[in-house]
C-alpha cells in the first residue's frame, strides 16, 4: 500500500486524534523507567528486597520533520494558556519493501506540546525545512500497526 500523504519522505509519522499531522526523521523519548525502593531485612544479608515504585516517562521529541498547520495551532493554543490534551501515535514506516507500510506504533495519551523549534530553512539539497516538537504525555503504549 503506497502512502498518499505530504510527509512521505520521512520514516516516522505522528497521528494526533487519528489524523496524520507530521512526518519526521528522528524520534526520541520512547522511554520508561520504574523507580526501585531497596529494603534491607534485619538478619538477612544475602540479598536486598527491591520493590517497584512509580514509573516515569520521558517527553517525546520529534526532530527533522514537518508539522501540519493544525499541529502548530495546537502549540499556539498552549502559548496563550489553552492546553488541550490529545492522544495519538508515533508510527514507524517501512522505507523498504512495501512502501509506506506501518512497521510499529507507539500510542501516547493525554499529550500536549511543550516545545517547538521552527524550521531551519535550507535551499541546498533535497530538503527545504526542518521542525521539531516536544510533547509531554501521560502514557506510552506499543500497539499493532494499522493494516
């Protein structure tokens, strides 16, 4: 299935509320870490109990790409104090084989943009502009790619 979207030259897409809203060459922040509390038990020196505490999740950062006007307006609303949390997905597209096939998806919930870096305009090469956006979110989950 061939992709028919304006972000076809990027390997990662971002869907916001089920609408493809950008394409990017780099994604970071697909990371979670669970804090551990160590408890030493009196008279037991051969080990330490390790109990799970809270799990932290990093902000998602999408770099070297392009955003839709709707995604920019979402951040513009945050600037004026109108924070609207939205759910979405980061999609890894197959750049080989079946062009545009989805390989993996990471769904995020209740996100909002916290940083936007405007395009670096370049007239040489095949690319003209790059943007970056950072999203704070309340959860990250792996899901099956859409067929």
